[in-house]
C-alpha cells in the first residue's frame, strides 16, 4: 500500500484518515498541531499520542520533508534566498525578507512556469509540474526550521503562476490559515497573478480575505503582448473587470505590480495612462525596477524615470510606492538560483547540500 503525504491533508481529511485507522477523530487535532505548528519530521516526536497510533501512522503515511540545497544571504539587508529540493529531486526557490512589520516569505507554486513572461527568469527552463499544497506550505516550515525565525507574511510570487495551480494554492492558504496550524491570517497573504481571468473570478468566491496582486506591466494590450504571452488570451479590460468584481465581493484593495523597463513602459505618458485605467478602483500600484536577468534584453528604468512615474501616479490620486530592492547582492530574481543549479548538472546529480554562507 502506497503511503500518503499526511501534510497534504486538510484538517477534515485528516479526521477522516484517523477514523479509517480505527482511532478517535479527536487525535486529528493533536497530529495537525504536531505537523503544521510544531513542524516535527517524525511520528515518534508526537509524544501525546499512543505508540500504537504512531505505528499505524508510520505504516500508512509519511511526513513531508523538504531539504535546503543552498542558502544565499545578502550582506546588505539580510535577505535569504533558499534553493529547496522536493521529494522528486526537482528544485524550487523561496525568499525570506525582513521588514519592520515582520518576516515575509516569497513562495513558489510551480516547478518552472508556462506563462513565458520575457523579463522573468522563472520561465527560462520551462514548466515541469505544479506543487502540491503541502509543498507550498512546506517552504514556510522548512525556512522556519532552518532559520529558527517566525514568518508572519506570505507572498505567492515565487516561481510559477499561482492561479495556474489554483486548487493547490487555495488549499495551501487554508492549511496555512488554519487555527491549529501556522494560523497566519489571510490578510497577511498576497497572491500574485499575471491575469488568469476565470480564476480571479473563482478566487473572489472563496471567501478568503487575501490580497490580490496583478502583474500588469503595461497600459495597452499591444505593449503587454510584447512581454507577456498571457495578453494574447486576456485583455487588460477583461482583467480589470475581474478585479472590479473581486473588489466588489471581498471589499479588498488590489495591488497592481508594474515592472518598470527602460524605454519600454516607463514614460510619463505610460504613468498617465495607468492612472486613468485604475482611477475608479480601490487600487495600489507597486512599482518594481525590473530585475536584469542573465541573457535578458530588458534593463530597469532609471532612478529619474522611476521617481517621475511614481510622482505622476500619486498626483493623479493613485497610491503608488516603489518596491524596496532586497537581496541585490545575491541571485534575487525569481528563477536565477534554480537555473544556475540546473546548469551545474554534476552538482545536481551529487546532491551537495550547502550550508548558509554567513
């Protein structure tokens, strides 16, 4: 009999599993806490359940363990980038960022990405598979174990398109949000999407109070198609209509991510056009100086253009900030560390786990 990944069970599914084992359902509370809050990696560490139940669990299930292959730490701001190995030996990235309001982790949702955005390193190696809910939550558990630090905020903005892995992403949020587990409030969770319109409507109906972030990066469909293939499927109007419905149902403000590319989308005219698109919405614009990836053709906008772009939007009533650049002295852009790892085929085969470089 194939063992099940117990981390991937919702609380209700865990109750049913315990019932199938012929045990009382109340044990599910104890086991859920041990796995998701205490982050144990062995059933033997669950000291408040009987040895008999622990043996049954060993026979029928396993606890998911993700391994840190490499950790880079920025000497400038303490940002930590993790290359993490999955059970099938694929690798993903997670980033731990430190802010005054607490530690934030950026998690991956897929191995690779099929969206094909031209300024993103995540898509360079193609798409392999989507992550399970437990593998998404597992990035938090792994980083907390490794660092000994508490994480209070999560952004689904790492490798992959979250809404392309819809069911697992939503399940992972419910696991992370569950009171017996990590108990991180949905308002401390942000999901980024390049604009998968049908799933924006679906997310609005989930009754999850997370923040939705839209990777817009252009003010016209023509410009957007030049860098984002998804623009060939969904227009800006369709995306904004879905966003308005999300705001109507949830009452939550939407954040629009806008990567400023030198000479591509960073003019004052672009800023004015963006303000007009968003003027009737509860919206915030997060300007991102685009990461310059290896073999990439796009360069980030100049400091003057970034400042002028922000000032123009703010003067037109659209709340705008510039994302703080963290980890600039490490492989900060999503996908870069993974790509470097894949390129080192001999190192990939040998599984050399590298401890943190202080």
